[in-house]
C-alpha cells in the first residue's frame, strides 16, 4: 500500500513540476529553474520518507571534493539517469547547466 501511495504521488508531483519548471525555464538566469529542480528533488525525498518509509542516509560527505563533480549510480533505472552535481556545502540541482557550463569553459582552455 505504501509503494502504491508513493507511485501515485511520484507521478502527480512529476507532472506538476514538469509544467512548473517549464515555466521557470522561461525566466532569465539559471536560479529560478535550479530552485524548481531543487524543490522537485526535495518533494520526492519527502514523499519517499513519509509515504514509502524510506530514509536516505548519506555517508562519507567528507570525501566529496571541493570542486564540482558528477556522481553516477551504478545501476539501470530510468529514474536514476540524472546524476547530481555536488559541492561541499550544497547540492546544485541544475546539474545539466553545471555540466554544460563546465564543458564549455574547458573547451576554451
């Protein structure tokens, strides 16, 4: 029953945030869209916790480098395709913008 509740909440929030983030993408700058994607991720984590009873425990944060980096999950899942870009103090939800910005800046050097 908990899995079914999470499944329904997942799809409802995903559809809502797809439209919401599409509107935010029209605003200038990366911050509005980054905030919308962060809010989507936070909503999914809350749904996992309160509907499905899943707790997320992050260990080894001291091993995360200071410079931006990409973490990829070693499993096959259509939902796990998006990796997060991490900084020591915060997680940047606009991972695609970060990757594109970093790849463009490295092409110039």
